[in-house]
C-alpha cells in the first residue's frame, strides 16, 4: 500500500493567491483528517470527514479555508485568498474506523506551504 | 474537553540509557490514549495506544507506555535509547468536543539521544 498521498509536497505562493492541497487516503479507510502544524500552535485539527461527509469543521480558521471530499479516494483543502500567516505544514491523515477516535491514524508526508 | 499535557519541550538522554517522555491527561470517562512519533520532514507515525486492559502497553520500535489512572499519566518509555529515536513525540487523547469523537494531540516533546 502506498500510504496516504499528498500533493504538492512544497508550495510557495504569494499573498492573495489561491492554494489547493490534495490528498489521497489509504484505500478502504472511512475517515479523513486535515491538520495544520506550526511552531506556534503545534498540531491543529482543521476538519475531518467520515464516508466523504464533513463531520467536524470547527477547526477551520476562517472562511478563506474550505475542504471537500468528492469521493472516497480524494480530498482537497483550499485557501482563498492565502495570507502569510497560513504558512505551515498541512497534513492529511486517514483511518479505517468509522469512529475516528478508536484507531490509529495514518499520516501523509505533508505539504509545506509558504505564503510570501 | 479532553486534553493531554506534555510538560517537557525537550528531553535529552544518552544513547543506551533508558528514556521517558511524559504525558498527563484530563478526561471524563474512560481515556483512550495514543503516542505518535514524527521524524524530521515526515508525517506522524503511530507507536501505541491504550484503550483498556493491561496498564503496560507495548508498541513499535521497542517503545512501551504505562497507563497510571491514579496519576492520570501515560508516559512513554524505552529501556535503551538509540540515536535513531531522536524525533518529536506526541501524546494524544480521544476527545468528545462538540459532540464528535476525535483525537486531540499534545504539544509534542523533542527527544534528543546523544551518542
């Protein structure tokens, strides 16, 4: 199994531009998570999906952020417009459990976003 | 909300010595606790979890963790540290915030194993 796949691995963009991060979870996993990691705030859960449906988006910082999961094998996290404070490493993770808190999560390698 | 605390930002240990990375938790109900490791420029990797049963949980790479209900702790341990164990370690707990079950991570502890 290839594990969780994220693209791009690195993204450098200018303030105001739209950024789209992509994730392919492990086949057969029911739940998908988007996290953001920064030195200041550590690892933050942004949103998670179960069976392609957003369950909890309370961690999404503001309306500039949106996430979709059109099918079981693909999810996107979009930032529009981007700001320098969005610079972080964004992780996608998946788990086979319908109840996300019972099982280990499998993390992708992350996308390092730099907004100039 | 359920939470975990990792009181040490960094732990230094000599290679071959035992290591402990501390975690305390605050939960209502039965705790579900996890440890993850993050190597540089990588995503987090699962090490072990406690759901129920024996208080001593064994995990990957020779790590183990001891669940202590009276002290509300779940410390990560290894009898003999390797230089390759140097990484960032996260404790995590099942969280019911907002009516949904999810996992909340601690702030992380950087482990430095000195040759």
